C-alpha cells in the first residue's frame, strides 16, 4: 500500500471486476475504501477456484479494503448509506443508473446528501444513445466494441482476458483522480464521472484503427500493420518467438543477420510509409528465417542486435519468469493467510514514498460493526439492524445463489 491518497474516503458499491479493480487501485494508493456488499456477497466471492474462504477473482480485486454487508433494498439501509455518503469523498459503483436510483444512490440523491461528492458510475452504454438501458458484461462489450471481430477473415472470438472491465477500471481511476485534483484546486460542487464501457472500448480499439476514416468519410478504416495476417508469434525450431523490427535500422540489422541485406536496397525500404505498405512481405521473410534456430539462440542474437523480441510465455510460464522472480513479483504479503501463496502487486512504482503492508481481501461483512460504530451507530442499533436482516457480520464467504 502506497499512502499517497491517505485521508481520502471511497465508498464502493460494485461487484465482479470493473468497480472492484478501480477500488483496489485507489486502496493500493492509500485511500480508505469501504466496500458495500449485499448480504450474499459480491458474486466474485463464489468464483472458482476457492481458497481462504473466497474465490481467487475476489482475492485479486479487493485487497486493502474494508467491507460491510448491507441490504440496500431495505428501507432501514438508507440511513446507513446516507451517513457513509456524507463522510465519503468518492462514491464508486457499477450499477445501472435505474438500479442506483431505486436504491437511493443515484447521482442527484447522493449529491444532495453530500454536495462535494465525486460520484463515479461505471455503466455499460452511454446514456444519450439507444443502447442506454442494455445490460453489459465484458463479453458483451468485447462484441459490441469490435474487439471480438477485429481480425478480418476469421470467426469472431473473445480475447481470453476480462479486457473491457480492466480497461474501464483504469478510466474510472483517472477520472476519480482528476476530480480529486480539481477539488483540491478549489472546484466547487459535486462531480459526476461516468464511464460508459461501450464508448470507452470503441475509443480504445479505434485509437489506431480509425486510420483513413480520420480524414475522410470514405477513408479506409484499420491500421494495416496491426491487421496483417503475418503479424503473429513466429515458430522457431523448438517453440515460438515475437520479433518486432520497427525502425529502418532495426530491420537492417535483422535482415543482415538472416542474410537478406539486399532487401534494404529496395526503393520502398527507405521510407517508413512505403515500408509499412510492404509489411506483409517483411513479416513473411522474418517468419521463414526464424524457424531455423531455437528460441534461446534467437533471444541472444536479437538482444545483441537491439531488436525487440520476446519468447512467447504461456500463463504458467509467468509464474516462473526470471525477470519477475528478480523483484519477487508474486510474493504474498506476510500478513496474508497461509492459503494465499501468491498475490499481484500494485505495478506502478513510486520512488521516495514508503510503502506499507497490504491487507488481504476481507471476508464478507468483516468490518460491518466497525464501520457502523464509526458512523455513530451504537451496539443496540447495530443489533437491531442485524436482527432485521439489514446488515450482517459474516465471518466467511457465502455462496452466491447464481453459482
């Protein structure tokens, strides 16, 4: 934990990955993040595989937080939420706008409770378009935004990582941080930061692929080098390698190594634009040469030539990657329960700031009573809320009914 956001209070009402990852990043940076969960818990708690009483997906997106189990559908939950909103600097949720409104935590209601609130809502689709009421998950957004269909001539497929959720979590974080800076510089009034996943991912995909359509309504869309059928990992004698000569000098050194220096004399080679137009030819030449030697030999040669390259790692290879081992990348904090043998660190490095120990993801409702007491509820009131099924002090995760 890096205490750069010490003193900032974040109220997180979110599940699965997008909201929780954004909240975790803020917590990693030192904010106090209170996670509000339904009595059955964030659905990610029930994800497979399980350990330390919760799913790995939950463990890896909820460290450094405190949690309260609260049934927001019950009227008696409203005073609890109102007190938390009054104290919060930031309210972060990934509910649909209508759902947030029904629960009493829509922007207008929250801003009335706390006129200085930074309100961040991560939603599926922007509210000015016809898709505004559609439900959205990562697969839906990958399909809608062009991610799943980006490779021409092939059947659409999803990128096998929760790409949209994680990209949009980063959008939420910078939106919140920018708002905090604005408030620190005297900005008055509540700020609504809205992250529409569809629009965010369309922007992400078309950053390079808008291409000719940037300049003309009839312009070609798509960035040729990225869409080249030959842009792929290449076979070596014993495996696979990624190689990317990018500049003219890098191509010259590589082509000299494989005995194809005559390519450098071609008229089209000297100019970056015409060289890019022939990138399929260059990649095909590279692919034919790379199969002749083993991967380790190519890594040594290409590193010496200062040509960007890497072996192709499978997921399991990452656990034993020597570069990551140098920095104890996967080392679990000593404060973690013994069932958690690896954890993922905050990857941004801040020099000149002393880190503090991380806290593992909490069990469901672990801080319910502590949080309520901090909001000036006495034990009698807390017991009454618990008896009415408004809050719960769970010591371990419950299974979600959908699993």
